[in-house]
C-alpha cells in the first residue's frame, strides 16, 4: 500500500508537471502540416505588374537561419545516404513514435558520464527543431525539449517515416560553403563530391553521414575521423542495411572530398591526406547555381513573407498564380546596380524601390550580388540600421509643417546641456544659417536646435506616422539619425515627398489565384494616410531637390551623383558614427527608393567611404534603369506655392509666407524677425510666375571660390565653398545686393571679420558662453572645450 501510494504521488507530480508545461508552452505550437511543402516544390508562378512571369515559388526548409530552396524528393537522394544517415543518427528511427525514449536515456547517461549534452534527439525531433522550432535556435531548454516531443508525436501521426526522413535530409546542416551554408543532401553532394545526391556511392554516403555532428571540424580532420566510417559500416551491417561484402567494398573505395589530396592503399588505409584548398567547397556551391540562375530572389522571398500569414503554406505553394507590383525593369536595374557596386571590402548592401502613388514595391535587392548564389538574408526588408542624416529631411519638413520657412535661420553653435553633438569637422560659426543652407551641408548643430524647438515627442509622433519606429529614449540624438530602419521603410517614408504628403504602407502582392483560376486573395485598395499637407510636402521636396542640385561637385555637393538626366531628383545622404552605415534615400516623380551600404555583421567602414560616393551612385543606377524608356515627368505642384530668391537660392514658399521676413531661431524658443545673418531681399510685389517644376538655383554663398574643394571627409557635412551663380533663370529676377560674406564651416581662406552692421547676435540665455557675442570671431573658430565634445552621427 505504501509503495502504491508513493507511485501514485509520483504520477500526480509528473501529471502536474506535464500539465504545467502544456499550459505554459503547448498552446501556441506551430502546425506540423507546414511540412507538407515538400509536395509542392516549384509549382506556384509569380508575375510582375505587366503580367510577365518572373519566377516560381519553391518552398524552403530552414536550418539555423539558413534556407534550402533546392528541395529533393526521396527518389532524388541515394538510398545509400538514406541508410547511412538513419544508422548514424537514429538507429531506432523506424521503431519509435517520434521520441526515442531509449535514445534519450542513453543520451542522459552519456551526458552524466562524459559531460556530453549532445545526443538523444530522434530524426523526427531534429526535423521539428530545424523547421517548426527554428526560431528557438536549438537552445537546450526545457521549453524546446517539451515542444520537440509534442510536435514529434504529431509529426509521426501526420507523415510516414520516409517523408520525415526526406525532410531531414533536405534540412540538415552539412557545413560552411563560404558565401552560404551547405544545407541538405543536394548541396552536400555537390559541395563535397561534385555529384548529384542520387549518384552518391556507399563510401561517399558514409562519409557524409559521419561528418553531420560537426561538419566543419570533421571535414578538416579527415585522417582523425576516418575510423568513424569503418564503425558506421559495421553498424549498418548489424542493422541489416548492407551486407558485409558491401561494407568491405565501400571501405576500400577511394573517396576524394573537395579540397583534399588523398593517397590510398589497396586495403582502404591512408598513405597521405592533405587539405590543400578548403575553399573548393564554396566554389562547388557556386557552380551549383550562380546569381544568373536566381533572378528576383529577394523579391520572391518578400512575396512569400507577405502572403504566408494571409493565405497559409498550402495555398502559397499549392500551385496557381501570384500577381505582384514588381517592375521587371526596375528589378533588373536594381540587381545590375548591386552587381556593379564598388563597395569597401567586407561590405554589402540593401536597396528598395517603391511607387509613390500606391506604395507598391517595384524592386528589392537584399545583398551585394556576385557570381555566387545570393545569401538568404534580405537587407532591403529585414535589416534595421541607423539612418544617419537621411532622417534630417523629415525633421526639416516637420518644421515647415509647423509654419517655419526655408529662409528662417537657426544658430550654428554648440548646444547647452549634457548632450554635445558637433558638426562633422568639429567646427561651428556661431552665426545663424538658413534651414536650406543647413540641410544642403547636413549641419548637425542647427538640426539639433530645430529638434529642440519642435520637441522630440512631436518628431517621434511624425516618424510613427511615416511607418518608422523611433528608439526608446532617443532624445535629441534622434534628430541626427539614431533611428533604425530598413531601406524599404525609408523608401516608403520618402515617397510622401513625391505624392503630395500621403503615406502608403509598402505592399508587393496584388492578387493570388489557385490552380483552377479562382481568386483566393485580392489586396485591398491601397489606403493612404495623410502625413503632410500638399504644400508642406512640396516645400520639403523643394529642400530635398536643393540637396541634390544646389551645390556643384567642385563645391562639395553631397548628392550630385543622384542626378538623372531629364528627371527631377531630390534626396539625402546619411552616415552614422564610425562610418558603420552609408545611406541615400531619394525620390523622382514615379520612383522613390533607398540604398544602405554597410557590413552585414556591423563594424566601421574605411575612413574614405562617403555616402555621396558609394550608396548614391547605386541608387542613381537603379532608379535611372527603372525610369529608362519612360517620358520624363515632373512632380505635381500644389496650388498656393510661390518662389523667392534668397541669397541666390530659388526657394519655394507658401503664398502667405512668401514676403514674410525670415525668423532667427536658437532652438530654445528665442527668436527674432531679422533673419540673423541672412536678411531677406525685398521681392517685387508681382513676381514672375514660376515654371511647374522649377530647378533650384545654387546655394546662398557669394564668396568667390579660388579653386575646387577637395573631396569631403566621410560625412554628409562638407567644408562648404562658394557656389557659382546658377545660369538657369529663376522666377524672380533679382539684382544682387552687396552684403557681408556668408559664414562657411571651413573656408579655404579666412573670411572678413568686420561686424555685420545689420545684425547683433543674441546670447543663449541657458548658456551665454556657447554663443559668441562678437560677430567678428573668425568663421569656423571653435571656442568650446573639445574634451566634452561628442562626435556627430553625420
């Protein structure tokens, strides 16, 4: 009685534990039916916006974050390999029901006696771990083991043993193939032996089975692990998988894994074994299929991710047709730009193009494309990288929405308080510069002051409206680029400048038909959210076009390489601290896009890497290719816009603000109507009507440039030098009025130091010492203590 009571108590404890585990982990298990994708490989066809076939969707199985899209049926895999893997990995595979209790007990004993926690998982459990539970990343936790066991039992009830084994052979990791992992039997056979999986002999199959537990280490130590092959052959004989004669013949069969030079004796022993070229594994992988065989891969991947939660895997891979918003021309141009991109060593990229009028995604490229098969990670959609100064136009346009004008001036001087950003060259002028001037040169100090005055919560709310997610507690650093985003997110945010202020969430798929032609999914009509009024969007666009056009290359223009002949272009570069991320985001009337360049694993790029010279030309080539063959168009200008020339720059204004004096701001709410060092010129009462799509005149400086400026250092802010007058007629003919020279950040020669008779700088009441009270201080002289300076993001 006492024994039965103890047993009953133990059973109650076990039942309670199982019940608790089910309550905690068993209610959100994935469906084992997802693994039926093996039945549908390559049947679903994908079409672009013109109705042309652009690819087929192949289901994939993941292993440790890597994806195998070359799924093989059992008939395509050597029977020798199937038998060797079963004996090596799970000898009781055909006798258990998903969880091998005996194997688990053996694994526990091994763990206790040999301090080896590996082993014990059945093939069925490993399939579950590497597919349905891949997001747990193989962590040895009670949760993973519980979920593995439950799903393994379910898997065994829904699929037969041969189907489960075939799934395992398609998903298992078989080593490092250089640019991509070796996943599945097909890739392994090609990488190690330059054969199809169906053609592997017994000796080769046994070799591949013995390296599964630690392929990278065992591959490099052929002599040390050669005895495992003999042991596996003996066990296969014991299990009745092969005869002794077949085992003896396989032991004496010479094999030559890629990269090895091996000398064999007739009895199967080694004379020599030298690993000469381990890179051959990757070379063989590339020969399996180069980039030419995988066009549109990143777009197709994104289509899968968009549709999977909407229609499920059976519908997604069950055949039929998917119609997308892809432009085949834009996708081809983006891929060509990626292949031709001249990147720093170790860098890759991500690029996304969208239609401003609908949010439809025209093109996606997630990696720097080479002759090898592209990696699986899609930087265009999955990466989240700090955007640097490419965020500034969003802040400046927010200021315009709040009633500021491009001609309003902001103090270029150190910020009071603990946060101490600096302009890229660690210099400041102590003078007021126009918003246009500041954005053209990507000055950090005026930008942060704009953020101070507008308020960070207000800016964060606007970023959320634009589909972006500001970091928690970003503070003032948010104004100069600590936001993290993907190229697709930035492209969608910038598209609002080209469509009159409407935000469209990016989409890829228009509709899906099943194999019988029945429509099973139709995208709802794109519903935009108004984030800017039309006039504000136009004013922001006018400033973006200034970044591209106001300064010539010799004057250090940040984005001149974005120009596309015949098309109006606006955009902004971006660079983050330590030059980890380089950006360009921009718009044309029919295409908006963004390009990111950086290292996949993070880390700094070389000091010579410039955002205007690396991502900007990639963007230009991709967008120019997307626009090829189209009649150049113009942006649609809203009513209520007029133009004035301020310091030789043609600026857009609301009609109501066109003749208002510029306001000088210091970021703390103090302001004057004098315009600081940029007094407005008197404009005629009836200015000439502007063209529908005016070309901005060059920048506000009239100091002659004695010689071209050298290339800027790695940041968006350049040592500005005076631009030449723009020969393009402006809507308002103005005779230049002599005024004091405009301050520049780092002029080639000292500028005059006489006080400006029309302006008296006002000290910052919070930090009077931060603002020079003598306008005669030479431009660029830094009077702050550099010990406390924090380098800017850009």
